[in-house]
C-alpha cells in the first residue's frame, strides 16, 4: 500500500473510457435490511459509519487467464504438443467514478484474457482494462453502467500511527451466493515500509502502509478506509509471517 496512492490513482482514472455491457449473474445478493430506528445508537461507531459509506462501491473482480501447459508423457511420445487451459482468479475493487471506472490491483488482472466485475447486488458486467501501473500495483477497469455509487477518496500523506484502518473486500468472490463485501478492522501499524519479496521475478514494494487489519486472498484490490469513510489505499495481500509484518 503506497502512501502516494491518490496521486498514482488519479493518473490512471482519467484514462477510463466507455465499454462493457451487463449480463445477469448467478450470484445474486441476499441482503437483510434493518431499519435505522431499530438500531441502538450506542452500536454505531466510526467503523460502522465508514463501512456504510464505502461498502456500496466495493466490487468483485473475476479474471480468466489462458495458460500454456505441456503435453503429458504419452502425448509427447506420440509427438503431442503443449496445450492450453483456463485458470480463474478472484480479487476486489472499488468504484471511483459513477460512469463505471473501477480501481483494483495490477496483479489481480495481470495477464487476464477476460475480466468481469460483480456489483454489490450481484449484477455482473464485462470489464475492460484501460490503465495499469505495475510499479504501484494499480489498475483501472471500465464497465458500461450509469449512476454507480462512488467510494470517497482520502489522503494517505497524513496518516497517524494507531488510527483506524478498515479493509473491505470480497475474499469469497463468486463462491457464495451473497455478494455483500466482508469487513475487517485494525490500525495503521506503520507507514513508509519497504518490502522486497523473495520469490523469483517479484518486485520491490516501497513507501507502503502497514496494517494489522486482516487482508486475505481475494481482498486484493479492495479499499483500505480511514475512520472518516475515505479510501486511503487499496489492499494488497502479500503472504509472509504475520507476526513479523502484518499486512502491507
């Protein structure tokens, strides 16, 4: 998570343009509504208010990547050649413009031959990749849908160590019938963190935000939100010993 998030994001979002059309989704939302008068005021917190502000703009991003696979031993013996197979991927994102511009992580959509986006109500749209910044792990998608809820953008330049950090995403993606996003909460544990991943070919992540809010596979690309209900970054999931670094 980069502390220069807003600046990098703005450069990508302005590249978004029209594209995509809606199709019915098999994963329909099952929402339980509670009247505001039935909720005791003491149960409302900065976290619940922030979630109510941002969650409607959180989406599920599903990708399909075509991979080349080698022929098996028997096919090789008879001159067989390598084939192809499709691999599905899941991530999260959030709407930043009412005309369908969506931000996610670059690694969520990297190499995808097909991308689709599911809104909170379960409606699914094909999406186009219109901008990508692999250095900052940001990507902008575009769907053709009007009047969408937008996540308010904040600033990550003046974060306070110990202030609330709320991660919102869809770690279960299309697996469950209810498309409501999941929420975890923690604090800003550190800023300006640099992370060099150990796997071959991986990059170096610099000037990042560390939080102890749980960010699970499938949450990548979803918003990290402050107590004012403003997006301060998008969540990156990097597997590593949790006791050492937490999530960054």
